C-alpha cells in the first residue's frame, strides 16, 4: 500500500499540551482578595491625598489613618499646594555621658544621602519632621530618647542624658540671603540602666 499523497489531517489529542487557563494556579477567592486589596489601597491613597476637607473625607481619613501610618504611605497635600511649607528643619539629639563628654546624633537627613539611601530612609524624615518635632506627638519623645540612648550605648561609658533638639529656619524670598539656624531643646530624658537593654 502506498502512503497517501497530499495533505493529511491528523486527529491528535492535546494531552501533552494542556491549554492554559486564565489565572492558572490561583483560586477565585485569591484573585478576589487581591483585587479587593488593590481597590482598597487606591481608595485609601486618593482619599488621603485629595485636597478636599469635607466632613466625609475627614471621616474616611480618620478610618484610614492607622493603615496609612503603619504602611508609611501617608502624605500631606500641603507639600505641593496651595501653600507649601517654608520650614527647613531637622531633629538631632545631644547625648551626654557620665564623664561629661557629649556627642550629637541625628536621624538620616535626605540632603546628605544618595538616591538609593533616600528611597530606603525617607520614612525617618517623615517620622522626625512630620511627627516627632510636634508638641501634639509628645508621647513619642521618651521612646525616641530611649532608642537614641541604645544607639549610643558604650559599655564603658553609657549615656546618661538625651536632649532632643529642633533645628530650623524659614525659607526666605529669593535674594534675601541665607537665614541663621534656630535651635531649641524640646525634650530632656534621663537614661536609666533599664533603657539600655
């Protein structure tokens, strides 16, 4: 018998090439959860950043604040408009040791970091400049002082006092010169041995 000439149709089963399915390996509930998170996240960012101060947005911001603060995604619209902050400031600490020596410790400052470090350490600027420096967040000051004491603990010469210092100047109009830095000690903490553990 001679082999057929011309096109031959072969009916093969695709058992060795299964067809791809959409979302293969992911359950419907997992896809739904991911989509719900994305929608919630977008809603939270837009509600927080939109420059409207209505009772409804204020209520939603109160609900969303714990999530945005925890995730580090909070932002202040006034950074951009209508009246950007003119404050140039930072916080550092004066650490005093039993022998009378002092040292100055500071949170990372964005103007002193490279691009990669800025991306990783921006949260320190938000923590220090947007929260820690304000009197309304005074409950944060003892914890910050204890952290700074642990960061500067030397077994032979442990810190005894931490002073948190605000440093600032107001950005002047163009061609007005560079103002002097103002400095104010806003919190003093006496370190106990238990704080250094």
